[in-house]
C-alpha cells in the first residue's frame, strides 16, 4: 500500500511553507533530496534541489533556505551561451600567450655567485673594522715612553752608497756616443778603409746628426773637411795644430763653391790640367774631391766624402767634367 502525500507535503517539497499546518516529513515518503547540491543551473527543479536543506532540519530552517525566484541566477538573453572551445581556438590562445623567457645558465650562476659573495662580506666579523680614534695612542702613553741611544751610535757616520744621479748633460753625451758607435759599425761594413780611406773622424756625427766642427774648422764628414785633411796629410801635418785650417785655407768661406775664389784671392794656382794631390772643384755642384790618380785615357780617379751622404767613395770621371783643378798651396 502506498501512502499519499498531503498538500502540505507537496508544498514542502516545492519550497512553499505553511506555518499553521502540521505536516509529515516528505523524506520518509519520497527521498528526493540529493546528498550533494547540483552544480548545473537550468531549470527550477534543479535550483530547488541545489538549495534544498537536509530533510532532518527543522521546518523553519528549511523555509529560510528555500530558494526564491529572485535569487536564482538566470542567463540574460543578450549574453552568449557558454560553450566549450574548439581545438583550433585553444591552440591559437596558447600561441598568443607570452612565452616564458629562458635565462642563460651562466648568468644565473654569476648572479648566485655575486649574491653569495655579498652574504659572505656581510658575515665578516665586526672587529676587523676599527676607527682611527680607537687606535690612536693617548697622550699619557706617549709621554711615558723613553728611547735609549747607545754612545757608539753617536760617533757613527752614515754610509753613502756609490750611486750618483745622471745629469742631463750625461744623458746627452750617452746619446751621442750611441750615434758614434752606430756610425763606426756602418763604416766598418762599407769597406772604405780597405779602399784607402784614412780620414780620422769617420765615426763622428755629421751636421744632419747634430755634429759640429772638426779640428780643421769644417763640419765632420763633409767633402771640404776630407779634402782639408788630405792636404794636411800630404804636407805631413797629422795632428793639432794642423797646417791648413779654414782660417788660412779658405778664409773667404767654408762652402765648396767658395774655394775657387779663396784660391784666386790668395794667389794659388788653378788649372784645367789635373795633377795628383790637387783639388777637383765642382763649382756648380758645390762639391770638392781629392785627385788620387790621373789616367792616360783622359779620366781621373777621385776620392771624396759626402757624395753619398756622410760616407767615403771613389769615382773615375772624365777630366772635362771637372770645372777646375786647384793645386795644393805651397
């Protein structure tokens, strides 16, 4: 036999409470209330089941918990219905999402090392740092100190070392000596001595190297100084005081172009015919040379300096290529 529910039971079932009417619990007849609320909302029946209280609760509490039409959420007509994303749409969303940047492992390691170093420095003991005031001796401590000096120390004199400061003049002289050494090395390699050169100042600095005047008062390793040396050698004058110097050999001027004028002024002989020991004068070239040999073929062998800059050389040239031959002074 099936019991029939009363109107109050039906009202309780659908949420309509009648406080004045005594009714039985419908859970004993129709156990319609689920143990957990329904998550989906779409119909009035589902709303009631989701908000329905426990059947064992008092009627008053069930009345309060009963849902109303105003509290039930409804979907607006102008709102689009929720739906599940397609695979293509989900893939587009994943591609549009910002990519997580991967950091370089070395930079991460360097950062961790720096941070570890900072912590290590912070962990240093505080006593390693001290202020000047804490280390400064007090006036009382200074006054209380005494120094005892032995009597032997008073008679001792400080020993001086053997080192001396180099002066600018000494530095300049060292530079000149270095240039002279280089000139001497180049001269030995040239073979000039084997050819017959006997000029004594072959190693000295020429004018372009900062050199000065020789004992003959002409510039070192110039053509005029070499020829003046040969004239002194032929006269038997090998050292100071030399027989021929600028003041009595070419007093009118030291340049080679001025030698012919000095020869004429002093009444010396000049000719177009060469002799051994004469001066080959090239006025238009501002150059002089020493005649070493006269050849039968109309040429002469001359020795010279500075035809090639600052060095000794020999040449065989036609007689008529020389402007004048200046005979040695008597």
